[in-house]
C-alpha cells in the first residue's frame, strides 16, 4: 500500500516535471523568437555580402564594420537626415498631442459649454474612422493648400490622429481629481491659466506620460501618411527611408540589416531602458482608450 | 463640474487651434473625398463630373471586394493568432511552473514597439527563397522538397503576410490579459485546483469569464488594428502576386498614386470608410450583446 502510494507520487512528480519543462520551453521559444531577429541582424550585419550568401545563419568569421561605414558615409542614403526628420517630427507632434490633449481633456472633464457634446462626438468619431480612408483625401487637400512635402507636414495629421485617445485618457484622469483644488486656487486669486498649468498639470503628469509614450511609438513608426505626403528624399522619416534602402540594395542583405539596425537603434534603446514604464503606459492606453 | 466657469473668450483661446486643426485634417478631407468621388479625375487640371459612375464601378469591382475579403481573412487569422495564442500563453505563464516571467514580458512585448515596415522587412528576409531562414530551416530538417518562393504563392500569400502581424502582437495582447488576470484572487484559482479542475477547465470556466471584458477590449483592438493593415503588405508584396494579397488600403493607394486615378481613388476611400465603420459597428453590437448577457 505504502509503496504503491509512493510510486504514484513519484510518477506524478515526474509527469509534473515534464509538464513544467514543456511549458517553460514553449514560452522560451516564443520569447527568444521575439528578439532573435535583432540578434540575427546584429551579427549578420558584420558580414560582407558574399559571406552572408554562403551561410545565412553562421556567426561572422571576419567581423567588419564595412556595411556601417559605407551606409553612414554615403550621402545618397541620407540615413542621418531621416533619423533627424523622425526625431523632429515625433518630438513636436508628441509635444502638441500632450498639450492639446491635456487642455481639451481638462475642459471636457470640468465644464459644460456650448458644443461640449459636439466636440465629444467629433473626437469619438475620429477614433472610429478607418484611418486609410483619409489617405487619398488628405493627400489632395494638402497638395492643394501647398502643405504637403514640407518639414512640418506630417506633424498635422499625427497631432490630429493622436488627439482623441489623448483627450479621453486625460478626461478620465481629471474626473478622478477633486475639484476642491481649483476652487481653492481660484479663491486665492489664482488666474485660470495659472491654475490650469501650475495646479492641474503637475497632478496630471502620470496620464501625460502615458500619452507621450503611446504617441512616441505611433509617430515614430507611422508609415502610410509619410508615404503619400512626403516627396523629397531629404524630408523622409525613418520608415519611408527604409523602403528606399531595400530598393537600392535589394540583394545585399547585410547592408539592409545594418541600415535597419541604425534606424531602429533609438527606439530599441528607448524600449530596453524604459521597458517597465513603456509596457505600463501602452497597456493603460489600450485598456482605457 | 466646477462652480465657477471661465469666460467664453477663455474657451475660444484654448480650444480654437486644436479643434480647427482636427477638423481640417480629419473631417474636411472626408468631405472632399465625397466631392471628388463624383468626378473622373486623373490628378491633373481637368475634372469631368460623372455623377455616381465611380460608385457603380466600385460595386462591380471584383478586386475591391476580394481586397475586402482579404481584410476580413486577415482580421480572422489575427483574432485567432493574436488574441487566441496570447490567451493560451497567459494561462501558461500563470501556472506555477514558469520561470523568467519578467523576461517573457519584456521580450514578448518588444516586437509590438517596432515599425510594421521593419517587421515586414525582417519577414521578407525570412521568406526569401534563396537566402531566407524558412527555406534554410526546411533544408536542415531534410524537407527541402517543401522549399518554394513563398511570397509568390498566391494561395498562401495572405496567410504569410498575416503571420508577421500575429507574431508582432501576441506579446502585446498577452501583457494586456496578464494585467487582467493579475487582479484575479489567487484563492479562487486554488479552490478550483482543490476541486479537481484541470488546467483547461480552470482556463475556460474560471479565468475566461473573469477577464471577459478585457478579452472584449482585445478583440475590438485587434479587429480595428488589423483592418488597418497596410505597411507590412506594402513592404512585403505590394498586394501581389497579381491581387492575391491586396487589402483595401493597398488597393486605394495603387489606384490613386500608381495609376493617378484620384477620382476613383476617392470613391474607394469612401468605400473603405463605409465598410470600416460597418465592421466596427458590428463589433460594437457584438460587444453590447455580450455585456447584456453578463447583466442577466
């Protein structure tokens, strides 16, 4: 009896162990597949084309930074310019999304005014509109008003598209802040503008950080509107410039990989340094939005 | 609501610029596309009014409708792939066996922060027939007979362009659902375990109902997100071979910018708008039906 019981529990323990190993293995394969491309591109970009074509998976036998040197020194590839364009467009867009989102979200949360409902519905509709139905008409409108193909062109659609989610997040947050603060500020003779920016804004910091994180990634990665609104190669953002590289050296994979790694670097570094906050912010944005 | 309200002028000062910008970028173009969709217009100075002819053409345009079907197919695959696999992973991670949970979170979420354009390039390199990882792998496992020029296979191509999207977002939905399951009381799970429920029963009968609203959020996000698929398809196939991987946005782009047919392109834009709203509307109804059930 006892031995029987003992035997069963060992059997169970073994089965348990096997399940554990299998489950861990599944998750490990998934996790590693998510960063594998980064590694693969990393060491492959150190090979020359011939070595890569001979064996696509082996580690480089004579690692060289040639690909990087050639990409960065050739002005035709304008890789530095594209990163600069992306940084500028993203930074300015995110600044205005956060600012406008904060102001509109605050007004919607705190006051009933003429057009309150209309504004609310307009923003809601903005979230539901399939964004690609705007691709052609925005191109037409921007072209006719001479707004396309300028350094500031992309900022306008990015701010407009980012606004609804920003407003909803801020509005939801401000509703949880007691009004006593502003009442006290106004009794103390604080002007509206001062109470808005010196009293409320600091409290809304967490939600504004969430909005900024969310929008940094979506602006940096946006492709389709950049594709139709930007003609000049000198004004291209990173995703657009990348489609150019691959056209230019379509058979030279190590070079493409080097170019991709350079352009991905800012966002990859940002992610791995602040991954906790970024994941938290993106989840908050997705669930509450 | 605050007791004291600032003057009307304050509202104007703060709200005018953002609202004007928003209307100019979102609503004004919608109206212009309605207007131009009534013209024969190749982008040049000449436009001819043709009434509803573009819409008649659109209704009979088999490419447009197959593109719409491709959109739906892609959404369907992504629902199963992204939300479905993510749910399974969440159940796995929540078992007591799993080590390195933090790593799975950080690495799993990573692809969703990368541009769809880059993801498209990475997978083009994986599918490449001569130097691709997939064919390399098939050769190593001795199944070289299965090797092919993957993205030229018009039967498989829609599935092949969906896989990068699925892979990219599993981690994203996994993390959203993990944050929901974290709120579940562990006592409930333990008592289910004591009552002899196996892992599958616990998942379906205990966890699933408790995170139903979060799963619904994931489904809505997944549908609206994947109706927008464009970037990775532009990079990987441009809608080809033929029109096998054409989605609506890609078709609108091709007609408007490669054929310079702005009039018909505008009509397609209106079509994308209507169908997109219809799909999202259907989702809302479904969501409401499910949440009503919950009340009863």
